[in-house]
């Protein structure tokens, strides 16, 4: 009997030690991968304020993060690239408050060392190797919206969207992965957020999408239920002018006054 | 016991038994969780045989089997040489063949791209010279699986060959058998359990491969979307957790069936060797 108790005690200790992770004062932010640099900067700025607490991040596609939250992941704040995902979580009771913080538009990203792609219409040409974010991933949905908008007789042809999708050689689990494929030279082009393309990166080249076909991607932040004081403070910080300036600094449009 | 030291209470039959039970429960619970989800959400069963699920599992089965075949073809002579070689450099080759096991799969994918991608060491000349691209093809899936799973077969085979007494081989030669005949009639039968075990591990690892295939081969249904990728994609899409669980069910059942059949046939064959 003693030995059984000892073994169970040993196993339990291992589990408890392994589980010792988050202290109550850390803010756990689950963010869309395209917000990586912006959220990190916002986190650092917040940590420097009076209410500042440690901010930790989990970056993935918004859809994957929403699934994790539904399965009980200990997130305090959820920054999503798609308001519909946040609304769905809200309807299920996971969300306490939301605010839209930034928006951007879509852009074509092509290889820096190859000049051949310089317009949206070329994406429908044969032999072009494309990658897109997958269906269900917000960036993938926005990209498809752009293609749909362009697929009219007066636009780029009613079969434009079909032709482009036929050129897609991979549907990536998040938009940054699609960007990587272009950067590595494996794909000729992808459709990503304008803010994803770093102007200083010579391996990438942004090609703009005509306004009439482009869509606006709105990033919303949700404060999740059971979030503590520090998380609330971070959420409030995001509505400040200091935060808005950081948002603009990364090339996004600040939606601070928009709500 | 003279100068007896009291062992910690854990080290008794009951204590060890409890640890074993804990370990077993740890491994059983996630499967129980999957089944519980499937039972709770009746939509799961509809999706188990959906086109996406079947395409993905079939692709996984086919590519993993080809990867295993290549691993056996190329790996068996390599393993034998490693087991028998007195050559100084063989330690380096052995370390090299063990490296893919250490590499995180995503890094393996990047590495494969730097070698075989459009800008890669071998890939660039292939692309410029012959217009051949390996990336984003079913071939790329097989190559990625071979890279991450092959070493498991080679390690096991090497250990198996090393455990065969070299004297037995010498005896075979003195009796007039050729090297090849000795290999097939003496060495391989004696190393058979290691070869079979290594093959099963290699195949299973190939079936489960995700990071390297995603990066090197991409994700398109029917062509490069293996079961693990389909599961990841389902989690991203409207199919959600239910879709993921459905594909997982099909994968587990198909995989277990194939592994079980392989093991049974291989064991029986082994007894006749």
C-alpha cells in the first residue's frame, strides 16, 4: 500500500511541477500570425507602463487559435484577423468585450529577384506558381474575396478566380507560411496582408491590387471571460493613443476612433 | 541483506505496478478522448468517409509505403556496411544518418528546400536545366518522409546486423556460399526481428510526418495533402475539431490495420526463415 501511494505521489509531483507555468500576473495573448510584430511591440510598451505586467504570446492563424480557446486554452486576450471568428466566440460566451484596433488591405507579394509578376491579372496565367492561406484562415478568405470581386465580365473575366485557384500549389495553415514560400523562392506569388510585406526585405516585392477589387481586413481584439486585472489593463491600453501610434507605425490603419 | 539499505518504497512490485498503470493511463486517455468526442458529436461519423478524409489517408498510405520501400532498398546495404565496417569514417556517416531524428520536422522541411527547392543546391540546376521542380509534388512528400523516417529503419537494421555473430558469416563463406547468399540466407534471417521492427517504426513515423511535408511538399488535396495535413487543415476550416477527429479515426484504424497485418505476415515469414 505504501509503495502504491509513493508511486502515485511521484507521478502527481511530476505533473504538478510540469504544470507550474503561468503566474497570475501574466497576460496571455493569442494573436493572429500577421500581428506578430505589432503585438510584441504593444506588449513591450504596455510592460513599460504603470499597470504593466508580463505579456506572453501564442501566434497562429486566427482560426486555429479560436479552436484552442474553445478547447479551454488559458488565453486572456484574443487578437483576430476576422471579426466573424470573434463574434462566434462571443455568441458561445467566451468573450467579455471587443474592440477593433487596426485594419489593412490585401496585397500581392512576389519574389524580389523576379520582375515577371506585376499585376493581379497575371495570377490567372498558366504556369504561375501560387500559394494562399487555406480556407477558413482569415487571410485565405480575404484573398478569395479579392478573387471573387475581380471575377466579373468587366473585371478580369468570370473564370478568373477559377484560373487563379488552379495555380495554387499549396494552401498554407497561416498567411505567414504562404509568405515564407514566396520568400524562399518556392512560389512565384501569394496574396497576403499589406502589412505582412516588409519593405526592407529584398527577397519580397509588393504588387498592389486595384482598389475596386481589394478588401479591407479588420483586426479585432477580444477580452476573454475569466481574464484578470492585468489582462484588463492590457486590453484598455490597446485603446490608448500610445497604442494607436504603434499600430500606425507598423503600417496599419488605426481604428481607435472608429467604434 | 548485510548493511542493508532500505530502498525507496516505490521499488516494490506494487509500486512499480502503479507507475506502469499511470504510464498506461497517460497513453490511453488521449485516445479515449478522441473516441469520446466522436461519440458525443454524431457529425463525426459522416465525415470519417468524406472525400477529403479518404483521399488524405490513401495518399498517406501510398507515400509512406513507397518511402519505406526506398528506406529498405537504400538503407539495408547502408546498415549492413555500418554494422560491419571498421573504416574510421563510418562514425561520421552514422551520426549523419541519426541527425534527421534530432531535427524538428519543420527545420527538416527547410533543409530539404535548401537542397531540393527551386533555389536549392540540387534543385536549382534541376529547375534551370530541365525545368524539373521537386517541391509541391507527391514525390516531395515521399522524399520528406524518407528523410525523417528512414533513419529509424537504418538504426534498427544496423543494430540487428551488428548482433549477428560474424563467425557465423565466416563459417558460411568457408562452406562455399557467396557474400550475397550469406547475406540473404544467414544474416538477414538472424537480424529479421530488428529489420521488421525498424520497418514498422519507419512506416509509422512516415505516416505521422507533418512539418517537413507541409514545408517541402505543400498542401493540396489529392496530391500532397497527407492525413496529418488534412487534420491540420480541418482544424483551420469550418470542419473544425469534428472534422479533425473524423480524419484521425480513419487514419488510426487504417494505420493500425496495416501495421498489424504487416507484423503478422512478417512474423510468420520470419519463422520460416
